[in-house]
C-alpha cells in the first residue's frame, strides 16, 4: 500500500512541477525546502530592492538558492536567458549577501520539466566553479527536486505538499475496516456540524459583497459591522476546529491531514480578506490586482473550491453523501460556447435566456459579424431592446480596439486613481459571436475581469 501511495504522491508532485512557472515554481520550491530543512529561510521580495537575488537560503550552512521557472526551457531565447540569469544573479547575490552570511554553496534551481538542463547553462556553471573555487556550485533540476521529495520526506510530509488523494484515504480506511461500510456515528455527527458551519460562513462572507453594504448611509460602518461579525465567527470556529481535528487525529490519520490543510488554507484566505477590507478600495486593487467586489468573490470562490474537493474525499471514503457540496459559485464567467453550424441562433438565445433568468445583468454587449448578424426569439428580443443592450460589428474593429472599448466602458478602477471606486453590483455580459480577438487580446480582457464585474462568452463552431 505504501508503495502505491508513494507513486501517487510522486505523480502529483510531477504534475505540480509541470504546472509551475515563475513565482508559482519558486513558491513550490520554498515549500519543499522548508519541509526538507526547518532551517531553510525564504526571502521575501521587498520594494525596489526585491530579494537581492536570494530566493531562499540556509544561514547556518551558507547555502543559497536562486530559482528559475520558465514555461519551456528548450526554447533558444529561454536557454540564453537562463545562462545570463545564472551568472548575473550569482554575482549580485555574492555582492549583497556574502557579507551577511558567508556564501559556501550556490544552487541554481531550474524547472526544466524533465527536459534536461541546457549545455550552455552547465558550461556557465563550470566557469563559475573555476572562478570561485572556494564555493560549491550545483544545478537542482526537476529530477533533483523529485529525488528530494522522495528521499527526504515521509508520507505525511509529502501529503502536506501535494495534498491527500481520495484513494489514499480509502486505502488507509480499508486497512482497518475490510469490506465493511463505515458507520461511525461520531463522524456523521461531526459532518452535520461541519455542514452547518460552512453554510453560515459563506453567508457571512457574502455579506462583504458590495451589493450588501455600499448603498447604505455610512456604508463603511455597515461593512465594518459585517467584518466584525466574521471575525467573531472565525474565533468561535477555532474551538470547533480544534475539537474536530483532535477527534480525527485519534481515529483517521489521513483525514486529519486533509482537514488540517483545509482549515489552515481557509484561515489564511479569511485573514487576508479581513485585512484587505480595512484598506481603501484603490489600495486593494494596487495590492491584489482585483477591485473590491472581485477580491471578495475570488476569496469566497477559493474556499468553496477547497471545501467541495474535501467533500468528494469524505464522501468517497464513507460511501455516502455525508457532506453537502456548496452549489454557490462566484467565479467570473469566461467560457467558450461551442455550436454546430445550424445551431448558432439557438445557442445565442439559450445564453441570452440564461442571463435574463439569472437577474444578474447590468448590460449585454454583442460583437457580431456585420454580414451575418443573428436572430433572437421574440421574448428575448423585447428584453434586449428594453434593457441596456449593445450590438457592435466586431469585424470592423481591430482586436486591440475592442479591448480599449471594453476597458473604457467597464474599467472599475482607473490607473490614474481619479476614479477610485465604481462598483458594478450587477454583471455586464459580453458576447463574441465570431473570432475577433487574438490570444493577447483575450488575456487583456481576462485581466480586465479582475478589475470589473464582466462575463465573457466566446462562440466557436465545431470543426467536423
């Protein structure tokens, strides 16, 4: 069983490496190293000085690490940058840090995604070894990180990094209860408490949404009242959480680690949310990249996703629907609508009807092909004509011009801070009936979604 679990954990770790670029890779590396060596210290970038080319180090040994997580190391331009970065980062690190804690060992941590380290980078490392013979140099690639993950961590430590797989929990449970359904009345009682707790928490979190407080007189007092209520609730939850984890620790080890991680991550999200809510709305945007509404929704969405994941694990383990999935979703709509050649009008009306029935609409904008157009059902047409609706000819606009139009209409926080906060309580829906945008344009619109309450629909015909 242990070998099976190890194989699952290694696969999950490899998947994390393949999915990690840039800062995400650095965070994964630091999480791994902090678990491998408690003396490891992550260096947080600060202001203009950044991290002074030190992504993490072990002060007692003089070991320093610099991370590079490219999307694809095999690209020629990426290889050149990797070589340049190695040399420049090392020399800056040596200049800034060697006088604080002597530099004895330098490791260039590179996420090659198992493609291998480029020869030019290895040659550059050799040149540094020859120039600084008193310092040890090393390359720590994806395979090297995997080796650390396997050899230096135990099962529970690996689980803290990659999570607990449902199959792993079931295997552990079957180790104690073979071919018998679990009927733990204490556990089922706890599940009822958890269900009530998460539902109450989501209600309190949703009260922080703009629509619940912004239009009140002295709205900041109303908002701060909601924050205070949330703080009190989280304080009470702490006692419940500790009792629940103590119960799990004695009976169900794997579930203990699953729930511990959930509660820790949830607490981190809520604390971050509470702290940011004390800030001016424009400062929230500058710090998080989201407007107020979007930041609250993103925080709630994170908790809902985590909880629904853990519900699957618990329900699979116990073979019954003992925990309830949270149906509420605060994700921004950014989806592709596929259609067959003769179904386009049907799909358009379907989307428009769903917007109407949701009662969550501020405006609807449709970008059409001027030569093709589209037809609406009579009831939808009346709605579209009576409510703020726009039809624009996307084929007559260049992609970046479309982006500029959307930013000018729906930007909730301006870059120059002249307008600091303009909440869009309801969603502005934007429908593209043809391929008017390139990938860069779509990326800019996705960034706009962080700052404004807009839903995006891209229509795409099936290619048979």
